C-alpha cells in the first residue's frame, strides 16, 4: 500500500493556497495517499464543533483521510459526535505562553524563509530550560484533556533557529517527550516541511517504540504530498510499516 501523507491544508478551510482537488491530484502525481488536516482552534476558521462538522461533511466527498490540526494551547474540546467524523487529530504547537507572555512562532517561520536572518529567539524566550519545561507541560495538559493521534512538526520551536538541533534541544526534553507520546498513544510526525525529527530524536523514538506519522505539511501545491524526508528517515532508521500511522479510508487515487 502506498504511503499516507496525513498533513495537508486547503484554501477552502484554513491557510492553504490550494484547493482540495489540487491536493488530491498532487497525491496522484506523487504516488501517495492523502489526508487533509486543516487548522482548528480558537482564532482559526475551524473554531467550533459546528464548523468541524461542516468540514468533515465536506471531506466525505473526496478519497481522503479526514483529519484536523488543533492548535495546542488554543484548543477547544471536540465533542464525541464530532470526533467520530474524523479519522485522526493532529495536535501542533504554533505558539506558547511562557511565564505570562504569549510567544508566537511566526518569527521562526519568517526566519526559515530567509526574511529575518538575524532572528534570535532568546530575546523572547530568556531561559531555554523554562521554555522546554513549559512545552512539555502544555503537551501533558492537552493530552489529559482529549485524545490526540499525532504530534505535528515536533521541533517547529523557536530554539530551532539557534543552531544544530542536537546541540540546542536537550536530551532530557527528548526523553520526556517520547515518554509522554508513548503514554498517550500519540505518533511523532516526520515532517518534510520542517525536516524533523532530527537524527538523535528519531533514533531515540525508534528505540523507545513510538509510532510515526508522515506529513508534507503542504500549504501550496509544489510542496504538497512530497515525502522525501520522511522516506529517508524511515529507511535510515529501519522503521517497520506497522510503526507508521495509517488510515485505510485514504484510497489510492486513480
């Protein structure tokens, strides 16, 4: 069976710059199966159970897995009758409140695009240990509130801009993160957009027994359903098919 790209966005329902028809066609061209997971959360277009139901109904018209990407820290409770309409829920951190101050990750995104070459997240974070502890606390709180299936782009965090990942992300954070994911049955996303997890975290994840999901995090057609990095990491670390998150509903496009 072809690989499943769980993480894609549309212009109809969030911040994508492509129609769902374009996503499905790109999946066919790339030889993968596809899931849609538009942004949900307070402040997003999908910010209520009623809107999620409308989104789920829309997705039923297409040969895709039905997901959503909840903004952790600005989430809302998805009611059981709504949740059953979806195959999975990605939870991703796009910003955090650290010691009473809201820290948006928008500057990090600009930095990755070369728009803020001098970006220094330490000016906002102040203390890296506090930041990483706050991140874990946020995940633990969210996982205790409702069921998530996937942690989206796990190192799409401001410290990413400080240097080589293995030098910046502490091992104690990696260990506690993986323990939290395994405890709550949450898969670690291998993101083509963010080239994460890096080698050490990936190796630890494999050894710890965590499951993995694959995601292009496609917002625009050229990068949608491109899974080069996930394929590389699966091969490099010998991830078995049984350890890769999948949904049979997503069929192969003709």
